[in-house]
C-alpha cells in the first residue's frame, strides 16, 4: 500500500470521456445490464480507460508500483487501470479520473467486483496509509492504534495483500534488509574502534555508504518500501549510525 498523489486529468481524457460515457449508456440500454454487454463491446467502450497514455500517467504518480501490493507490475503481471469503485456497479464513475488507480493484474483480479464502499475499504490516494500500517514479519496489518483500522483491514482482505506470493517477495526484501543491517553494524563497530582522525574519516565514509544502502530500501520506487521503512524505523543499528551524521 503506497502513499499516492493522483495525477491531473489530461485533456485527451477530459474531452474524450463524454463520447465513451454515451457509448456505455447506449450499451447498457441495448443489452439490459453490464454483465450482458459482450466482451468485444466492452473492450471498445472502455478503450479510453485502458490506453497506455492513461496508465503511463497513473504509474508515473505511483513510482511504477501497484498502489495495493507495492510491486512493479512488470514483475507481477500487466499494468492495469483499476476502477476503485467498480464500473460494473458504478456506471457513472466508469470514466471518472479520480476513480482510477494504478494496479497490477493480480491485485485487480483479487479485488474483482468487490464494492469498497460496502466493505468500507481504505482508498489509496485519500491519505498516506503508512502511519496506519504495521508489519508482523512479512504480514501487513492495520496499526492497532490507527483511526483507519477497519478501512485498512478491509483493503488488505479485499486485495488479499497477505497472499503467498506477496509474503514470499516481502521475505526476500526482509533478508536483504537483515544482511545490509549486518554490514551496517560491522561498519559502525569498525568506525567506533578507529583510533586516529584519519582512520575515523575513512571509516565514516564506509559507514555512510552502508547506511545509504540499507535506507535505499525505503525509497518510494522500491518494492515493499512501506515494510522496509517500518523495519528501519525500529532498527537500533540504523538509529545509532544516523547519530554520526546529525
Ligand atoms: Zn498489486
């Protein structure tokens, strides 16, 4: 789950959506319901939402990541434009720019036509979710003291954010973090044992690199950066190392 600031609606979308909306309405009348519209007609009707220019804008705002699982869709499947409130139920929001979210095929598939309004699920982009999260090793959970506990919990369940494949990819990041933290600990010990100003100076530069390596995992474009930031905020070694650069 990422902190996401939705991009501005581009002119080609704001001008093109009225025709697409009309086509959708016509199809709803012609076939009687959303589910009865043939797939071929749906593909034509929703061509605007699926355009690569739309996805480029959405994914540029999410550092290339799925807003739900924090993976880059090129690693997990195709980039998709998720309608947060499903277009199958919310016809009026089918071309609403504010209803679009960059997501991966796996999360979109798990989310399917579930209604976030009925479930009371948290909407990425409404606010930074990170203060509302905690991680129990690889598992993402709502923070017990969060005012958004239920909303976050519902989103985790709706998109199955503790599915096996995500636990596995989080475990790889956790292993990397532990190894870089060990390297940082060594660099810290070595720096603190240095006797001369010259040695101290050279070891400080090694310490800085080791700290930057481990902290890079919490940068926005990294997979599972929310988990890494949570892990690093609790790391005594990181806290101790940072004191040398204050
Ligand atoms: Zn995803």
